[in-house]
C-alpha cells in the first residue's frame, strides 16, 4: 500500500471517529461546563484520554503531510481548552461557595 493510500485510509478512520465519537462527546462536555456543572471523575478521565490520543506521535507526521487538516486539529485543541478552562472556573466557583 502506497503512502497516499495508507494516509487516505487513516484519515478516513480518524475523521469517522471524530464525527461519531470525539466531537459529540466534547460538545456534550462543553455544554455541561457552560451550564455551570462540574466534571465528574469519568469526564476528567475522558478528557485526559482524548488529549493523549490527539497528541499521539503517529498522527503528527500525517498532519504534516496533510496541512489541510491543521485548522481542524487546531479547532479540536481549542475546544478541549475551552472545556478545561470552563471546568476550572466551575471548580473554583464551587470551592469558593464551599468556604
């Protein structure tokens, strides 16, 4: 299998998982933290796993070969950052209310 063929297959799988798994889950987490809720232990575990998968070293060369996907990857990291930032705000608010 040539590199472009292998890349096409890998990209198709990554995009399918993004569409059916990662993006819906991340949007649900953003909705949760935007409504002021705190993340559960499972939510935090999920976020850690999602970040680890996104930083997977095997995907980096793929993105370098296909720069047309850089903005998509950047958007995912931005969404992750939004969720984490808002979750931290919610935690701080809950801690202050508990004093």
